C-alpha cells in the first residue's frame, strides 16, 4: 500500500509536467508509430516478390512483429528511466535516491514514464489482433491468458537486460554504448529467428534472449511448440537475468563514489 501511494504521487507529478507539453507528447507518439511503420513497409516490399520467408507467411511474421512491440513498448513506458542511470552516476545525483527512506531502485524507476511508448503499444496490439483474425486461428480463453503471460514476462525481460547493462555504469561511468548495442539487437525479434545465422540464433536465445519475447511465443500460437516449453524457457532465462541485474545493481550501489569537488 505504501509503495502504491508513492507511485501515485510520482505519477501525478510527472503527468502535470507532461500536460504542459501536450503537443510534444503527441508528436513523440506519432514518431514512434512512423518508425515502426517503416519496418512494416520493408516487409511489404519483401513479400511483393515472395510468398513466404523461412517457411513463415506474411501474417505469421506480422504477428511476431506485433508480439515484439507490445512488451518493448510497455517496458519503454514504465522503465525507461534506466537509460538515464549512466548520466546520474557521473553527475553524482544518485545521492538523492540513497537519502530517501524508500528502496532506491523503486524510486528511480518510477520517477518518470514515457507516454510516447503508446505508439509502439497501439501498433503492436493492432498487428496481433488483426493477424489473429486474418489467420483464423482458434483463440480460446487459455490461449489469450498464455499470450498475456508471455507478454508480461517479455516486459520484465527487457527491463532485466536494461538494468543489468545500465548498472555497469557504477564501474564504467558510461554504459550507454553497451545498453544501445544490447537494446538494438531487439530489432531482430520482429522477424523469424530461423532466417538468421546460427550464431545470431544462439545469441538471441541464450545470451541476449530477445527471441523469447516474440519468436517462441509465436511458435506456440502457430501450434509448433508447446506452452510449457515456451514458459519454461522464459521463466528460467528471466530468473537468471533479473537475478544478475539486481546483483550488479546492489554491488554497484556499494561501489558508488558520488561526485568529486
């Protein structure tokens, strides 16, 4: 209850700031939608000359595209403040989080949210719904719950990777390039994993496992893999990544030196 009240306070304050720049919010959301639409245009051009890609139809690829956008967008909406961690550590302003009588990671994460992420969420949701209808896949309540569970776990997978890479700033002082490289690999999740070389497949399944966000859930929807198999992969990998991210964060806080004079 206490943390919930704290979140509402932060949410209201940030919302007041956003309402002063409504046009900026709308432009940001529209820009994100245009950026993703460019990827859809690329797929459209490809499928003008072929009927399938690595055995996947255009509808199946669009479904994976949508599944990749939703968790990425929700993570962007709520946990995007992690991108600012390198700068905050360099400037020594991490002090204010450590002085508050609340978990510093919690207050850091909820300090702001990014409403322009609704562009990704809306487009991803539209792709998933429309492709499911066009493919005439029999979706029941259990399948819907399974998809929602995969999306939820996918959100925290994005967050865990950002927490892990951003927390290295306690030593590197600027982990932004590492975060950028890691995060950019998520663009591969918009396409079937099987079209990439084995090295990329292994990287995206076991090291930077963005394939667990869209490709494997997509295989479950297409009836090519079981629910328990996808769930077990996600839970195991997410547990390892989140544990590693929290471990590096806590170690980093002990290593934190604030700013010099």
